[in-house]
C-alpha cells in the first residue's frame, strides 16, 4: 500500500516506518523542515530511510501538507505524531492543538477515500481502577493528554462509521527499547548504571505491562494489514510485571545490582498500582510478540552501549 506516516522520526514511528518499508509498502513520512530534523530522521530510519519519501510539513499546519494528500490519495495512513516529552506531555497545552490537527488530518483522509486509517491512543484513556483492561473497559482519562486522545478516538469513530475508510485505534501500554526518551524508566536506569552512577528508583512495587517497541511496531503494522481489525486494539503483552523486576533485570544484566537505590524516588501521587492489558483481540488475530522481558531489555542495553561507544568514537575523532 501507499502509506502516509506521521511521527516517523519518533520512538514508535521510526520502528513502524522501517518495518513498513521491509514489508514492501511505499512509505511517505511527514517530516519537519530543517537540518536537525533530517539528521534525526536519517539516524532513526537507518538503511530503510533511503526508501522513505519525505513530505515536508508540520502536523500542526494542515496547509503545509494538504497538496500532498490531494495529489497522492494515500491508500492508508498510520498517525503516530504527537508531543511526547516525558516531563510535561500529560498536561501540555499542545495536546489540544494536536487533537484539532489530528482530527483535521483524519477527516481529510476520509474525504479523499483513504481505505485504511490507524491511529495511536494510550492505555490511560481507560479507567485504570478496573484492573485488567480490555477494549470494552470503561474509559476514564485523568490527564489532558489522555482526554485529548479519547476525544480523537471518538471523533474518528463517528467520522469513519458511514465511510469507506476502515479505522483502528491502537491503545499503547508501556513501551521501551531503542530511541526511548531519556528520563523514562528503562533508559534512565541503563544510563545511570552505564555511567557508574546509582540508579535512583521507587520501591518498584507497581505492576505494569511492558512491551518492546519493535513488537509494538509489528503489532501496529499487523493491524494496518488486517482490515478486519477495527476500533480499539490494545497493544501490549498481557503480562503484568513489577517495575522492580524490570530494574533488577537491567541491573543483573550489567552486574550492578548493588548500584540500585531503591526508594530514592517517591512514586507519583495517585500512581495506579496495576495497569495491564487484556490482549485477547490482538492475540486472536494471530499476532505474537518476539521479545520477552529479558531478551527485550538485553536488546535495549546492547543498543545503549553501541550508542555510547559511537559517541565516544566521534568525540575522539
């Protein structure tokens, strides 16, 4: 298919764009103007980047890419572009702007006859007090970010209901892996330990559903290619894991368990004790992840070591 991708230089989007190329799709990626953005895109798309058509534009400025949508009449779209700074993404005002821009993009694609539309949501659209979260669990977003995601889901559900566009909404759970934003749990622990510092963490009793980003990307592409999968789809493993076990697995792999400072960081107020997905819908479609927790974290550690080695080599040069 000829696929329009937003967020192709991002954490999840770069893995999706690369996989789409490897699967034989024609990928057109919305990319901001500028040398810095191009360097980031090249770095994250790797060898597959040469086969990705750049669409220069800004998601927040629909006029910047409107002519391309009109000309190309894309058969499919994977919309992953969003603000994701871990420091403030939950409350940032730009979430409202991205809701408006995303709804405009989705509506225009429907009008142009796009056959398949896949967008990314979040597990925090759910009322997480319900425990194991299925696609039928009641929604109850508690942040501006998740509220805007829920609103986009409902807008696109109505817009596509009487159209020729099939629509799937990926509710992403706790992803980790190469290119994750520094400051989030997994890269923060790995960076601290590789730097010879203590990894300062909570007591780690929270239970979460962690998935390697490459598996999440594979799930998104799988859903894109299976039109019968529509509406919300949980993208997760279905296996709850203690945060403590994630940290201990990293520390053990690096032989640095003595450098974990348990309880040095306070858990966020009202942080839910349990957030895990029921992945029956995704599993029954035939999808299976490739990584378990140990192999996924080992892959992430190897990538982090390689990045640090390349940075040292570049500095010496």
